[in-house]
């Protein structure tokens, strides 16, 4: 490990020395390269990223920890005058151009010129031009700093600066800004309102207690921005259709007030301009008279005549052809209601609800005043809906190789049928399959394609809650409720245990707010049948190898004795296990327990599973869009399985099997409870660098009809999206040392932290720390190394550190991460930290998009 660290350190030092000589290559003799900005506020150095963001000039971006401004060096590689350079080179030797033209052609010689110029332009465009200290930008930075602190009430602040050249490195300097805040101003005791329209004044008084502007509070410009937003939202959601943010103004009197700002609200009447004249009228509360919905609008048919129309619950629906939708399916997604007062929020809710249907493109919603209305208080709303294609077909095909398959092909297809029952329902049918050639297949000699997997899914989604009783009061339509029913099946051949899976889900989903989503699986059914259990020891090699070691140590009478005898699969492995467990072979207690553990794991992984579960998931996600890098996401999930079947079995007086378990459909069904929590947080530091953290905890507790958790519902650790210092399933449980092929357990903790930074353009980097492990708890596993017995076992948390390179293609991110085992709980105590920290033992992960 020390050798690896020495190599890395030497590489960094050499690279730093090389690049440092080249950094000021394009800096003029009388100028300085900006290496650092320092801000001293009242003689104290600050680190507030918000304050530093006000500076108009920043140093060239460097790679964290290494400190190399890679973008600057790439820029410096470019020839600033490629045309002249190429011309001089071409004509330096009088006959060079002539020889090149004879060898190539005049056109190709000119093309070399264009390529050379283009390459250097690309270097400049891709690189980062040197941040040469600019006095004008410094002045701009000082003005911004003054405004920044003035916005927090420091109206008398002063800002100065100093350029400090580096005495050891030429043409480099840092800029220090000196800020004196002086005494701040506070909101005074006098807060008055000048509101012209009576209706506006009445609405203002109703929520005056919620104001952001409070006497005695330090003056903050953001409070006035927030107050303007608050009032605008309140007024526009109270019927004031013509009200705009610009109508809310403030005056602050700071003359002879003793560092207090007396505030006056100013909200004038509505301004109307007609021709060259302008006049004002009081604001009025508007109501919705009619809501007109065009169900099949397109730009091409905009001037055509409607062929069909329906009136429903005060709504008027129009169609250029035959009406394809049941009215209720559309009106349930519309929050703009005839007879109600105008609310701006209703428009936003309608946008979201129609988009959630996945039937229409983004809608067009407009309002117009009713010309015949003498009161000037009525509005008509027009909603133009453009349907998506009713049928959509997608097909995908891929060819690949892997460590398991010498050659494989996969294919998938999906069909989407929209508005299948004229109620905005969506039917999705998908199929998938793969064929491969593997020498490790159970039947590897029959034909070239000797392994396969096929599956299919059907999902039907309704834009409403389908339940025996009316749920509209609990889950109103603005929450975009939906019900989905899905069925799926898959079948493997010559893959592992040839698993056959059938699943069914009855799901509800609704969104009480923009950031909150509920999902309820009223029924989540999964049946797993293993068709080739005799292949178990061909799949789980570590268990098989350990059985052979034990058999050899006990001098077992092998069917095929030789210098290195092995148990034949499946008969001899089963016979050996039975001989040990029936004590036909003399074995000490530890050996007996180990064989018993191997047999119990075999029984758990080969048994058929019936899971009859229900779950609820709450997700709170503040992310605005895919470009938002300042957000948090909290996911809470609770799943319970087997309780309904257990109740039915008890009431029906069903008989238990010899192991004391109930059966359903001939299978011992699973019974457990499984809570999970996951929290993700991203901080956008400066638009280029991001800190991301993730924490996860989950436990599945078997009880009643089960003493273990099905493999499909258990936890594993490691992999490109988990702990990147270990491969998937190679970590844990506990300190057991990952001795099995597919290590799983029923309790998991995971913690991840990642610093993501920009190296050059779309080329990104990352530094990460991953920590976590899995354990067995409250199940039938009694191996002390695998079991979580309390807080003391947290010392078995595995830690990986690493670096990553990523390229952002826009629609996805390609990711390459190298994870180093920093703390390996599988090693003996005293040998866990950094003993496996090397490139040889590192794990190289490739992934698409970020892990969290």
C-alpha cells in the first residue's frame, strides 16, 4: 500500500512541477495571473460562497486536491496565431510547399492548414483562458460587494482592494478585498400602507400577520422580494386577474431615523393604456363564467369547424372529429371550475394534472374577459389539448459478451395504447428476451445458444382511484390520483436455477403537493419457482468448494477418488450433507455447524417463494428539474407480507407442515415486515461543483410463517451504485469476509458522500467516500460474524474511498469510478485499515448516470 501511495504522490508532484512552468505562458509581461481571491470582512477572512459569487473575476478552475488548472494548460497548448505559424512553417523551406503539393495536392495542403487552425481553435474553446487580473473587473467586484452588504442593511459599507504579487512565482498574484460593514439598519417601528383599491387593501389586511417585513428585524432586501412574491401570489389566487408583481412597491425612509428604515407599502390602482392615453381603475375580483376545452387541437386544424361538442358539469368540450374521450376523464384533470373565482394556482394545477395523464402534449390555457359583461368581472377560459399518438411502438436490440456468456443477444419491445377505454387509460405491453452461449450452462453441449431468458409485462393505468368507496374527499383530483394494475412473468433456461417468476401489482399513486408523492401497493404478489435446483452447487461455487474441503478433511469415501477428489453434483453433495447431519460421519461440532449452515442456505435459496405483500411509499423531492443541483429527497417505505394469508390460514384451520409452516398454493408463503428510509441531499457550490450525500437504512424482519427473508427481498452491498470498493454481493454480511458467491442479509446501512467537480467542459470528476454493510438480525442465521448484535458491531462498517471520471452527454452521464478498500471488516482486527488499499485490489466501476 505504501508503494502505491508513493507512486501516486510522485506522479502528482511531477505533474504539478510540469504544469506550474507552463501556467503563465499566455500572460503578458506587465500582467498577473489571478491565483486567489481573498475577502476580509472587518479584518476577518470569510469563506461564504455567496459572497465570493459576487466577484466578477475568479481564478482558473483547478482539479481538487491536486490543484492543477487543467483547463488553463489545455488553453495554453493552443497556438494563438495558427494561420501565421503554418504559413511560416510552409514557406521556411522554399521547396517545402512544392514537395507537399506534388506528394499530396494543393487542396490537401490547404486542408492541412484548415485542420491545424481548427485544432487550435478547439483547444482554446475547450480550455480555460488565463484569468488575467483586470482593474475594471475588480471595480465591478467592489460595486457588487457593496450592493451585497447593502442588501443586508449595511448601507454605509466600504470596500477596498489590494493586488499582492507572488514573490516566488512570477506573473502571479492574488487579490484581497477589504470590506467594512459599519452599523446595520433595522426595519423601523413605522410600517404604513398606501393601497388605492379597496379590494386589494381588504385582502392585504387578511394576511398582514404573515408579512416578511417585521419591525425590529435587520433590513434584508430578500425580505422585500419575498413579500412582493407573497402578495402577488395571494392576490392572483384571490380573483385579481390583472394584478402583476410590478404593482407592489416599497419606500424606505432612513433620514435621521437612527439606523432604522421606516417602510411604506405602495400598491396603486390598475393602470390601463388605450392608444396614447393611460388611466387607472380599482382592481376587481374576477370569476370564471365558462371553461371551453378543445380535445383534439392542432395547428393545422385551428381554423376548422367543430364536428362534436358536449356539455358536462358546466364545462363545454369540443372536437374537430368524433369525441374520443369521456368528458369526466378530462374534466377530472382540470382545476379551473366554472363559477369559481379566478385563481392562478388553478392554471398551474391543470397544467400538471393534464401532463400527468400522459395522453396529451403540454396544454395551452388562456383566459379572456367576457365582452358582454357590463360588470367587467367575468372570464372565459379556453384549454387547447393536443393528443399524443394513440399507439406507440418501441423496439431495442443488443449484442454483447461477458465473463459468463461468450456471446449473447438481447431484444425488447414495448407498445403503448393510450385512451384505451375512452377514459384516458393507458395500456402498456412489453416483452424482453435474451439468448446466449455459455460454457458454464447446465446443458452446455446441446447447441450454440444454450442459455435464454424471456419475460413480459402488462400494465393498465387509470387516471383515478378505483376503490369500493368514494375517495375524492381524501384524495381530490388536484392530487393527480391514478390506479395501475400490472402483471409480469419471466422464465430462465440454463441460467442459474432456471428461475420462473410471476408477479402482480395493484397500485395507487397520488401527489398532495409538488414535492410530495404517495404510492400504495395494495397488493404486491410475487411467485418464484426454481426449476433446476439440482444445479445449485454449479452456481454457488464457494459453498461447493467448502463442502469439498470438509469432505477431504473427513476422509470421505468419494465416488471418484483421485489426488484431488471432488463431490459429484447433485447426488454426492446431497449424500455427503445427509451423512454429516445424520451423524453417519464423525465430525466435530464446528464442522457439523458449518455443514448445517451450508445446507440451510441451500434450502433457502432453492425453495420456491410466495410473497403476498402490501406497501406504502412516501417520497418528498424538492428537485425542480434535471438541471437542479440544490435539492433533497426523502423516501420512506413500509412493506408487510403474509399477514392476509396468515389470517386466512388461521380462520380456515389450515394444517401446518412438518416444519410448522402454513402453505398456500403448495408453497410456504413469506411473512415479514420491512421498513426503509433513504435521504439524498445535493448542494450546488458554485454552479460547477456539487456535494452530494446519501444515507440508507433498511431491515426486513421475518416472523410468523417465516424465519428468513426471500432472496428477492433481501439486501446486498457493493457495486457501482452502492459501496464502490466492493463488487455487487461481495461485501458482508458483517465481518464474515464475504465467503459466499452471492452474499445477502436482512439488515443494511449505507452512507455515501461525493464531491463532483468540473475538469473541463462536460468532462467531470468526482471524489467519494462510501460506507456501509449488511448483517443478519432476528432471523435464522446464528453466525456471530454475520449477525448484528448492537452498536458495537458498527465497527464492521466497510469504508471505500475513490475517484471518478464522468462525461456528461446531456441526456445521460457516462461514469467510471475507482473504489479502494479503505476499511475492510472482513480482515482480522488490526488489519482492516488500508491493508487492501491498492490499485491491484481496487474495484473499477462503470455506470450510467450518477449513483444518487
